[in-house]
C-alpha cells in the first residue's frame, strides 16, 4: 500500500514515452545540455573578466592623496637618538 511496484513504474514510463514521444524527449535533453554548457561558458567568461581586472589593478600604482604622509621611519637610526641607552642591571653594580 502506498508503494510503487515494478509494473507501476513500467506503466508510468510508457505513459511518459507516449506523452513526450521519443524525439521530443531527446530534443528536451539536448536543450538542457545546451543550457548547461552556455551557463558554464558564462561563468568562465565572468571569471576571466575578474582575473583581467585584478591584473590591471595590480599593475597600476595606487593614487597618492594629498593627505598621505610621504614616508614614516619605523626604526630610527642610532644617530637620531638624543639620549644614551639606559644602563643594564649588571653594569649599574
């Protein structure tokens, strides 16, 4: 009860074959395959466009804004230091 037996699936298959016909069914499958192929090509074109834009941006130098500082010294040179370094604990004794 409630389940389909083998004879039910065979009758359903024959009904669908009569409804759609052999030629219609194969044409529908061809259309589905063409749609999938064009979708994949579209996705590939989009990826290529992104890659090209990234490479163009990577090659170009970013614009400098007037508010950007020229350079910042992170590690000052030794001669720039005004005070001598503090003595170590073993030197103070």
